């Protein structure tokens, strides 16, 4: 079984939380029993999360050797220069080493659901949107990459994992998707 879930902002990618006070988890969304997140999406990020009850599939989705591309729409603080975009495309030096090159491009403001709470707005500081595609999954990688080139992330939404896409799936909603050898289908 493979589930596509639109993880809302400030929800953990697990079913329990031992912090005090407890944070929101996947348990509140009526997901099928015995599925687990195949990979992670940060607490403060939104968008596509795949869940499965198939260990082999979870491994293929998360093991870096399979290089499954993940696509993000990233709202950044500042107006990206061509040099900053080129830096992302070449790879960025982080504390844990050089990243692989990202596919990065400026994009128009996407039609997304409102975030709760909304992203802070400052009249004196512009913001912009980037589409970034990466094939590795370091901890908070996209946020660290944009910060390293001087564009702090304000909002991060994952819209695709490989060929699986978020489409019109609303936050907190899920659907079963087809998992076939070869090309995945939604």
C-alpha cells in the first residue's frame, strides 16, 4: 500500500510525540493502519509525504543511492540574483560537506492553500519563490542551501517525489496511489 499525504505545517512525520506539550502528529489524520512515512518532511515544512506498509518500497524511496528527485516550492526572503541561483545549481558548501547540484529556477507565486499561521510579511524586505529539485535528502537541506546563498527560507512546500505529485490534494488529506515497478502513478 502506498499513500500520498499532504502534510500540514507544524505536523510531525510520525504517529506519536513525547514532547511536552505534545505536537501534532500523523495520528490525527485517519491514515490506514500499519503505514509509516517513507522519508521525512520537517515539522515546519508542508506538502507531499509518502507513507507505505512495504519495507522494500520505503527503502527504495529513501536510500540516496536510488537518487529519487524531490521537488520543492520555496518562498525565500530577498530577491534571488542570477549568482545565487547559479550557486544552488552548482551545489552549496554546508557544514556537512558539498551538496549535489540542485535544479533551481525562479517561479511565479504558486496557487497554494493559506498557511496557518501565515508567513510573516515585511514591507521593507522582498520575497520570491523558487522551484528546487534535489536528489539527496540531508537534514533540512533545502533550507540550509538557500540560507547559504543568502536567501533564508520563509515557506517550504514539497510538491513531488519522483513522479508522484501533490496535485490538488489539500493539507491534512490523503489518497491511495499506485506503486508499480518502473514508473509510479498517482
